[in-house]
């Protein structure tokens, strides 16, 4: 897990997060932690956050910290800016990441941290770790590809979903 304060792009203005349903996620991200909503009744992790569990239909939930690592399940490289604020950043990559603890999250993919992998295009199955950034005081979670050696030491071979 990496935290990168000051990763600013002067051309990108993000609105502050004021949604009470997702506020715990953004609060944790601002502290360099990855949390996911968990149903208190059945234990199911769920993303995106919902007011009720799609599995058992109960409403009680907690926010549990999960490992900030996963595998690229899918990705797309944008050659046209999805939003006007992103035009100076094209091309950029958005990946769907299957977290080691279960759910899928979507986010921007940053360059690999290892020199041997730098500049290599992403591939489905690549290991990634969360990178926590702030832009104008607004937290975000991005993903960075990691080498196989780093990924193996991060997961310790455990692909459980955190359920008892």
C-alpha cells in the first residue's frame, strides 16, 4: 500500500465527497486505508456500498479494512478524455480490480513501481496494490502494478475472502 499526498494535477478539480453512504470509504482512503462495507447479518462484503444487503436483505453493515491488493480483472485505455478535466492526462488506464478479499473495485491504474515493468502495458491477471492520493483535499484510490515477487510477499498465498 502506498500513500501519495500531494499528487496534484492543477487541471483536475474534484468535488468533495459528501455522500453519507460512501463517507466511511473516503475517510479511510484519506488515511491510507482500504475499507469495504460488510453485512453484519450474513458477513458478505459488498461494493458498491448499499443501504441493504443484496444477499440477505438486512440493513445493518460495518466497514471492514481489507487488503489493498488484487488482480486486474479488466481494463480500458482511454485515448479520449472521459471528462474535460482529464484531457491533459490521456492516454490513461482504468482497471477493474478483483480484490484479494473478494469484491471488485474500479480505479485509475498508475505506472508500475519496478523499473523492469515500467512502460509495459497492463495485462489481465497483473497484480496491483492500492495507491492513496489526494487532489485538492479529495482522497482517491488508484492502482499500481507490482512485480510478481512483491505480489507474492503481499498476499502470502492467502486468497480467502475474510469470512469466518
